[in-house]
C-alpha cells in the first residue's frame, strides 16, 4: 500500500505502517487464539493444535521446505514454483515493476507482459526477494544492554545493540555465503530475534496479464467477494546472470483446493494493531479522519490529472490504484474504531491484564502509554509534514533527502547513525536510490504542490518553515521551480552525489538538494522529540506489558505482524451475509456476465475473443478463513501435502477491521484459483515455455 506522501497515521510505534489485519486485540490479551486465527512464527507454530482440529500433520520437515520456498519481496510475498528460480506472486505486487519498465509507446502495466524465452525476461529495477534461512533469539542480549537504563537511554542502547548484532551477523556470514541480517521485535519487545535472509537482488518479470483482468472490477470490487481477478504474475530470481537454482520450491496443484479443505498461508503480514492499548486505539481514531481528508483530495487530483490524456492516465495509474486501496482500508479501520464493541472488549481485556500484573500506580505502563499517546497527537501533524515528508510529496525530494542524510550519517560509526543508514542497510538503499526508473515531472509537480498546500494549511502560514519556503512562492511555483531545475531524475547524477559523499552534497547547487538540506534540521529535531518523548516511553512501557502478558500466557498467543514470515492455518469456506450464504468459489461464466464496455469492468480482447473456447465452470477465485493482512499479498495457499492450491490477493470487506480483532464468522481471505491460472497460461496467453517448466 502506498500513502499520500510518506505520512501514515498515528505512529504508535514510530516507523510502523498500519496495514489491515485480522484478530481481536482483546482476545489476544486474554486467552489463547481460536482455530484459524493467528499469524504464527515458524519457530512457534501450533502443529499439535492443527493435528487435533484439522487432522493435518505438519512436521518440522514440512515447515522447513515451505519456509525455504517462501519469499519476501520488497512489498509483498511470493513463492518459488520451479527449481530454476521461477516465482509466483500477485500482479499488483509486480505493478511497480511493470510501470517502471513501461514507456509511452509500450504500456506493460495495461497490456501485460510475456517473455517467450528466458532471454526476454526483463529485470525489475527495484525489486528483490529474500528467503528466511535462520532465526536466532537475541532477547537476552538486548535486555542485558538496556537493563537499569532510563527510557531514552534504553531506547538508544537498544538501537545500538541491534545494529551491532546485525553487523556481526553479516560479517560472520562472509563473502562466500552473504546474508542479509535483520533484527525483529516480537510481542512489542517481549522477544527479539535476529533473522538471516538470502537475498536475490536480480529479479526479472516473466509473465503478467493485462491490468484489466488482473484487477477486474477495480476499486468498486476491491475488498469484496465474489471476485473475478487473475491477480497473478510470474517472476524469476537470477544469480550471477543465470536463473537461480532453487531446489526448495512448491508444486502447483492445478485442481486447487476444495470446500472445507485444510489450508495454510505462508507469508509476510505487514502490520497489525492487536496488542495496542485503549489509549493508542483512541489516538488512531482521532488521527484517521485527517489522513482520509488528505488522501481523498489527492485521489481527486490524480483522477482529474489522468483525464487530461492517455499518457497522464498511464503515469498516474499505479499510484492512484495504491491510494484508492489505502483510502478504503483506513475508512473501514475508522469504522471499526467507532464500533463500541471493539473498545469494550479491549477495555475488558486490558483491565484483566492490569489486575494480573498489579503494577504500582507510579510504574503503570498503561498510564505511561496514555501520556505518550497525547504527546504523539501534539507532534503528529508537524512530524508528518516535515519529517514524514508529506509536505514535500515527491520522488525527487525523497532522493534528495536520502543523499543529504546519507552523506551526514555515513561519516559516523554505524551504530550511532539513524537506523535506516546503518552499514547493513546501505546496499539496498543505494540500489533503490540509483535504479534507472522513470520520474514524471508533471506528476511530481502535482504531488509536491499538493503537499506544500496542505502543509501551509495545517501548520499555518506563519510557521517558520512554511514562511521560509512559501514567502516568495506559491506551492505551484515552488514545485515547478524545484522540479524543473533539479537534475536528480538522472540516476548518474544521483550516483555521483552518493559516491562523492558530504563534499559533493555540500557543493551541489541542485535546488532539490538545497531544499532537503534546509528541511533537514527542523525535521531531525521533530524526529528526536518523537523518539525521546513517544517512542522511548512507549517501547519501555510495552516491554513491561509484554512481560506481564508472557507471565500470564507465554507463547500460547501469537505476536503482532511485523512483515516477517508467518504461517496461518484455516480452511476453504464461505460465510453468511445478512441471511444469504456466500459460496467459497466463483466461476468463469460469471466473469463474462459481469463484463461491460466500460472500465473497470471491461475485459481485454485476449479474454473476450476466446469466450467460446473456455469452460464456463472453471473455478476463478476462492475464499478461506485464513488470517492474513497486507503484506500477505502473493502468499501461496498451501494444502497439507505442501502443494500450492491458491494465490492470496485480497480479503473481503469484513477483513479490514481485522487490524484490531478477528470476526471468525465473516472475516475471509480471497485467492486466485489454480484452475484459472492454468487456463490463462495455456488457453489465453499460450505461455509455452513457462508451461513446460511448470509441467503443463
């Protein structure tokens, strides 16, 4: 999901992205999870419960094979489906790649892509794929580093220790077996792990259908069911210029899953808020309307811009789709937070845990979080516009900020830097910075001027930074001057500034670099306030709550999602909506019945021309009661034999409130059925080379 600018909503834990999830925070705090609910880490998967409830035997060998076949992309999940690096994921997970390799003459997002040979596969400029190789519990080391320290000192010591452990891990792996090492916080500081990944940084696109069939129904159908979306794409991982050797892969069962069959989702759920306190939920409820106001206005500007011509429509399609998705998510999250039953359950569970913990009043972590949440609300608007970057909503500004900050941070010892600039993070950061991706000046002017307008509105015209930037310029003229005058759209210029370090940045006359330097001091000051007065206090308090929760329940509950690998169990099943049963499958015939001559229900010619040749009873999409969230997009739906029986891509409308609780009766996840993928590859697109590799 992409937000308007870099600003999300309350940063209850400072760098978290709020993405829809599916479980009751109240239930998590008070009891072990019910069947089908839960995003379990691989080291703590409840295999015995699955055996008892679903009669499915999940062995350590099964877990290892599925883990090694599951990939974390930069924005989604995927899985290996052949021994030669072939990767299955969603079309919307590959949309940015398709947009980046498109031109005005060849729109690969709109028209689709098929590589007839491996030589025709095209590298995605910014995509990478990670496989989780090892998990190490480092809780004791982190706790030892922070023992006896005050909140701010502990926050700094914690970050320094995590950086040191990550660096030591990567050094130990060495050049012969390089690893990407990342620290992972679970249970809000109750546990810390060090995850080791094997990274594939050469990922190429092999197949994607047209956007019209991949996202049939568009925003009106988004988070709905029944659905008819071929939301699939096939990539390939390369090593040393050759297809990667990937013996740990999953076979696709083209017959797919059947009703009531036990199924599993292996993937990387982005973020959930099931363990937040009542005060934190109330803060989100207060902040969401502001986010929705800004996002809705930006959506309107995108739509009008797209109507000015075919090229404008092309270059705005990907960010508009992401923004519309975000608006629907946050609108339903707000509905959930306005539902009295949610906070009633949360208050009851919180009261129960507080009684169990019996903290003295002066040490009450819930009270500390409530105070920090109030401070966060005070800081959130200036923080969002200035440090969050919403006031400078521009690809070129983000490049400039990276260059300015990297130059300053790289001169410090790694453990003393901002976390996104430590040594272990620099290779990926540099690749993102220097990738040869298109920058569209007209879209840049639209988003930058919009950000500047809203910053002036919300911070006020007399705010010091606003006056400095807009005393002599309107938002439109400021945006035009910066974007027309900047050379940062050229990756060679960005590479030179990166290589030149502080001296090159100091000498640069690029107007976007100059703006980034001007903004940097007040932005860092706001960041320091947020870290010291909110993040440090909340992290320390959450660790106390986590210890109390562990004392009561141990690891019988699962941790909130953190875009790290999880496994969920469930089954294929429909639900009852207002007295009407919703069946778990859709069929091809209804796709053609719903098609019109207008977007977003217009079918591409490749499908409409072959209607008579296709079996109308072919399964298209299916639903399960799997507990998934954003980040799980592209996750394989797996049967007990370890075969792929679906490709996760969405949830129903009830799933959005799952950021906070799990409605077992109505929460459903949506997947592409293998039968329609088989039909597409063999009957629609004649993907012969891919078909041979997949045994079709």
